[in-house]
C-alpha cells in the first residue's frame, strides 16, 4: 500500500479529518493486490514500487525518481478504486444490535441516489487515473524495465487501439471514457481476432501483432494498414458492445438503470428496449463493415507491398469486372462478373 495515513489519502480524496483510515486500509491493500497487480502492473513491478516506498519510510517525498512518479499515479488509482470498494461498508456500522446507519441531530445519511452518484463519479476518476498511469508508463518505458517485461504490459498494449482517448478519435460518442474502454476491451480483442484477421488474413495479422508486441518500429506500409484498421475496429466494437454500455449484469440479471420516476431513496432498475440504441448499433455495424471493405480494397490494390497477405493460403484475388475468354472458334467472348 502506498499511503502512510489519512493525510496522504486526503491529498487525493478530501475526507473528513476524523475519518478512520484503518477502515479503508483493507480496501486499498485489496485493490493493490488484485486489480493493479493481476490485471495491469504485474506482481514484480508493483513489488518494486512498494520496496522503494517502504525504503523511504513511507514518505513519498523521499522516494527517488523514476519510482516516485509512478507511485504518485498508482496512488490515485488505489485511492479512487479503494474508496469505491469501501463505500458500501462505510455507510453502515455492524454491532451486536445488527447493521446500523448513522443518525445525528444535525446530519443524516445521504440518499441512496446521491451515494450512487458519488460512487459513479469516483469510479470514473479511478479509470481516468488508470488510463493516465498506463499512458505514462508506455511513454517512459525505458525507465520501467520490470513493467516492460511483464505479461501485463503485453496485455495492456496488444490491441490496435490501446486507449480511450484514441478510441474516441474514431467514435466521438465514446467521449474519451476509460471506464467504457475497459468494459469493452474483450470485445475489441474479439473483433480483432475474427473480423480484422479475416480481412487482412492470418499470416499478415500474426506478423503485425508480433511486431507490435516486440515494440518494433513499423514501416510506412504497416502504418497505413493500422490506420485503416482502427476506424473499422472502433465501429465494429461499438456495434457488438452497444448493449454492454447500456446494460449491467448484477444479481437482478441484465438491467438498465432508470431514475425517471424521481426516486430519491433507491436506484430503480428495469429492462428496456431502446430503439435509439438499436439504430446506433446498426449504424456502427454498417460503418465498420464499410471501413473493412475499404481496408480490403486497399490491400488488393497494393499486393506488391503486402506479400504476406498476397501469399496467404486463404488469399483470394478480386475478380475483374469482366473475364476475357475465347470460344471454340477463337472468337473473344466477354462474361460479365456478378
């Protein structure tokens, strides 16, 4: 954990001075031990940062660079995600009399919808901080060799579109949302492995992926293909993940949240069919398919530049509009291609 006490924590989330930091400690440690270690940073890199923090007697100002810069960003992730994890238990007290809520003469507990709004806001701040951390590490990879050698780094950078900011360039409604980007990473990967690979063919797909994973500098031909891949990938991912962005999966099943009834004490949930969502998904699908066609047409018209594509066992050259043939009398006959 990268906090010494409440004072450290308040630099990120301004909790009350009387806030009991020990109540939050387990949540912060859990975020470090699960989400950050397993999914994004790797055990060895996180341990390296922790050792630097501990060696400085938990005084962040005494930590030397480049570890200090990384720890400050990790802190933000831990604080926001840990706070969200703490919130359900933080609203109540458990005693011999059961589970109680606080009730004071001049104060009362916030409405449930207000708590949910805070939770949503803090969660988004957490994903924004995570995005900031990963982009920072990528730009300064030479300073963080342990991270660069981790499986988590490979996983964080193995997509043709690797950040919410980049995704938003191709689908503006996404609004640079790291929360949603993390939600649909698996969908993006699926679109890559099926739609994109089927278009550029397995041999060339594998070659591009291996070069990206190795951090090689790509040539102009490869850069052009990736430039054409990205808009197709973004729109197709949205078409497949549109329902995921509007619908949650919890103990109530597949639900969307709807507060149009004005409930102040709870967040109403119902299942809905939204025609606007359906039209958006269909539009994204059509646009993605159009970009895929553009990508394939470019490859077909530049075969000499892409030998792995042209020589793939699955390659099929585009047929000409007309096929020139000779009949038995030696006369030329034209067959229109359909």
